[in-house]
C-alpha cells in the first residue's frame, strides 16, 4: 500500500505541476489583477484533498473492500465541505472579482478530480 501511495503521490505532483505551470502562464498573460487566493494555495489545497482522499480510501477500502464505495461517497461529501469552507471568503464578498476567483479554483479542482477518479477507478473496481 505504501508503494502505491508513493507512486500516486509522484504522479499527482507531476500532474499538478504541469497544470499549475500551464494555468499560471495563461493567467499571467491575460489577467493583471491580484487574486484573493494565490494560485499556489489553490493547487496545494486541491492536491492535498486528492492525496488525503486517496490515502484514506486505500486504507479503509483495503480493510473492508465491500464498503469501499460507501467510503468513497462519504469522503466525496467531506471533500465538498472542505471546498465550501475554503471558498467561504468568496461567498462573503471579500474578493474583488468573484467570477475569476471561482474559475481560478475550479479549473484545478476538476483537473485533479479527473486524475483522482482515473487513479481510483481500478481500485474501486476490485472492491
């Protein structure tokens, strides 16, 4: 299990770095204002959520394979709760341009979510 987590972590870091550098370049070219959430914080938060969810699902899914899908659903709901707490300053109106901030968050969120689902697909099919 540790080897799988290390391999997943390396792949996650590579994917996150590629997405970060690409999105950072695009943002630097077309947007000049300061964002409330810096891009590295958004990527770090999203990558930590993906890694945490993967580790917990591998741990609990390995112990009780028949409940892996239930654990996945519970962790997905918990992940969304963390996202709402993270984005709470935007909901309270502390950002100047909320639309750009939301796009700034959800592009990495969905990019890393696709990676997470593809990585967990094989594991969940075994369970």
